[in-house]
């Protein structure tokens, strides 16, 4: 039982931290009064939902961008160690690029690259 005292103390500390954050959130929350809770936009109430301005195709384009962004994230460390690791690193990178290409072909087929 003695070996679990540290884990129990950490669990209690985390629980106290979470309870403290909830208490700060309740203390700093905006009033339920509609005149004080409405967002400020030049004194006028918003007329449309904030997400209604964006077309759904932008979400697909964002996913394609993230795929290419992650590709660069993985290719930089790969470029640093490819000479040491050898041909197996090249094969693994081409496998990764093949999976990425499958995603790009799928996005192209679904029309994610059409702008109009």
C-alpha cells in the first residue's frame, strides 16, 4: 500500500487543480443577463452565425493542407537520417508518400480542388 501513496497524492493534486480551474471559470464567467452576455460588434447584435460565411469545401482544402504540412514535418527528420539508415528509409518514405498520394487522389475525385 505504501507504493501507491505518491500516485494517490498526484491524483488528489490533479483533482484539486481541475476543481480550481472550474471555480475560476465560474467566477470569471459572463453574466446570464442578455445585455451583458451578447458579443460586442459595434453595438449591434450579430445577424448570422459565425460559421455560416465559410463554404464546406474550405474544410476539405484545410485537410489537404494539413496532410501536406505533416508530410513536411516527417520529411525533415527523414532527410537528416536517410544517409545513416540506408535504403529501408527510402522505401518507408515512398510508402508514406504513396499513402499521401492516395489521399490527394481521393480529394481530387471528391472535388476538393475545385474553386468555384
